[in-house]
C-alpha cells in the first residue's frame, strides 16, 4: 500500500468526495502539502507517495499499469469513489487508473498528455547519483555537490527535498527509475473511455500539452475540458499555487462541468 499523507475530515460520512493527489517524477506527497491543506477545508485530501518515491514501497515494476493499480488500491480501500488529481508522471498514472476502471468521480490532469515524450530525465538521476552521500553532512553540502550538474537552484531545492541527510540516502529508488525511464516518458497503448468529468489543467508557458494532443484526449476522455494558468510552466502548482487551487476547487465543487470562475484560468 502506498504511503499516504491525509488532510481534513476522515470520518464524517457527510463529507465531500475524498481527493487523491498523485505527484510527478522525483516528487512526494509532502511537496503538495500547502495545496492539499487548503483544499481540505471541506473534504479529505490524501497526498500519495507514489511507488519508488518518498516513504512508499520500492518495486522493480514502475510501469504505468503498476502505478495505476496502486492508486486503485487506495481508492478501493477508502470504500467510495474518489476525485483524482495527478501531475506529470502522476497524471499519466491517473489517466491509466481512470481508463482501467478505478472508482473515480472526477479527474484532474495537471500539465501532461496521454502521449510519449522525448525528454529523458536521466541527467537528473545521474546528478543525484553523483552526490557523495557518505561525505555529506548538510543540505548545503549536498546542494554544492549538485550544483556542478544542475544549474537551476529551484530544481536543486526540489531534488533535495527527497534527500535524507541523517540516513545519507535518497528517498527515491534511483536505479529502478533509471531503468524505467523509457516507460516513464512513454505512455501505454490503451483502449476504452473515461466518461466522467475531466479537467486538463496546464501552464500557459508549458509545451507538455499541445493542441495536436486534444483529439486523442477527447477520444479517451469525452468530457474533457481544458484550462490554462497564465504565466505558469510545467510546475504550475508550485509557480501559481493560488490560481491552481482555485481552478481545481471550482471544477471539483461544480454540480456539472463548468468554466472556472477564477480570472486566472480559462476553460474551453
């Protein structure tokens, strides 16, 4: 079973549908803490650690079918339909879970499409594996070691959130993630349709979801709607958290698919 970080009411039978959050590659449920807490004012929100990440079990199989089965297991254990939000790798896993029949009421996919991509994240794994963990005693030292491979300080800070300094280990199964990179940047061939409301929420400055992806998306998700967060890229939830939260909240709380009323998002 995946490790779960739960926010909000857990035992009120009248509470709204639980929301599961599936993070992206190299992330964790902790990364979503601020947004999860804010969305948990009227519902239970559960931020997952995906397999081979955070405090969840490590497995040799990191296929999207395996990741989707993990999500379905959590949803089934909750004993009621769930809303599901997935970003990047987590978004692909969420799409596979929805298309595989997991008990999902509404689906939100953050800045990813059901297609394969060519941008391998192997250099990031190589950078993390190059850190001499036995010689590191502080986060600053680890940051210095990473700086020779990763120039962006924001990206280094994100990576370092998965470093356990006291135990001198990464909370990431780097060998398996490396071996599974083709699967991670790819997407399995799937049939069927998910006929419940779905929101594809993207960063206006991101190129992960393009207009040419929409016909495939509509074939798999007939009730899909599309919204963009202005001045945001692929990490839209971190770059524009308030706008991201507002768009998610309006979509989840609507009685039927509708346009987010927040001025920073546009639904088509």
